[in-house]
């Protein structure tokens, strides 16, 4: 989040031996950088994890914030006794209480339900009252795009702003940018292989980060 987009564009143009941005202008590389951030959070939602308090609406079915890509966790109520919430499967509630979604609304919830096949929706149990309650959740947010470079948009110096995912992913983003850049000129000898190699490096970095984070994660 503190890594400058200009730094990554400069690194890419250095590798490409095109600091003037003649063949690979900064404007193209910023597009690749924005795509890299979006593709990253699909695989690693925690790369841009946001904790926020969200007000519920009437009923069991709730909508994630517009900037959310997917839900990571619902931690607790933020009103009343601030009771912790636990995830349950909808099939369990359906089996125990088939009419649970029409139950009397409350402002403090016990459980939440989430299905990744419907990434922008979650449910609360019991259902929310009209006035609603509020819950503290962690969700994966879509990174705001880096602004288009200023001026002619060729040199790295025309780029402003920082990446929106965690700084630890800067190398992975650079590999993605280089893969896309070399894909632009696959008709030249060796560029197809370079594009494939950098995309493989992007994927490998994500995989290794996942393994290392699981190794050092807090234990139950």
C-alpha cells in the first residue's frame, strides 16, 4: 500500500530496456498493473482485506458493500452486547427451522451464512429488523485503479499513486506486468517464452505466499 506505482512501472521499463516508454509506454503498463491487482485478489482475497462496520437491512439476505469482491469473515455485532457471530451452513438452518428467513427480525445476530457461489450476498440469523443492526466484517475489496499517467503517458515519471494491495505483492505485480508486456510482442523471438515465464513466476509467488502464510498462521 506504500509501494509507488511509478516504482513498479520504472522497474518494468528497466527490464524491458525502454525507460523512455517508446515501445512500452507507462500508460500501457499502468493498465497491466491495474489488471494485476484485480486478478490477484481473485486468488488471494486477503491481498486487500478491509475491516468495516456494515449496517444491515430488513430480512435475512444482506448485500456486501459495492466495493467488495468477496466476504472473508463476519466477526461480531457492533451494537448491543457486541456478540460474536459464527458461520453456519444454510442447509443446517433449513433442516432445523425451514421458515427461519421469515422469523421476527432482531438487531443482534447469532450466525451468518455465506456461499462463495454468490460472492456479494450473505445472510444473518435471526433475520434483521427494519431498523437493522450492524456487523463488523472483513471483506476483500476491489483495488481502486491507478490513475492514467499524465502528459504523453510514456515515461515512468508520468505515473502517480500507490498500489492498493499489500506491499508484499509488489514482486508478483511486476511479474504480471512483464508477462503482459512481452505478450504484446510475441512475434519477436523469445518473447512468447518470456511472457509465459513471467506469468508462471506470478503464479508461483502467489502459491508460495499462501504456503508460508499457512505455516505461520495462529493455531486454534
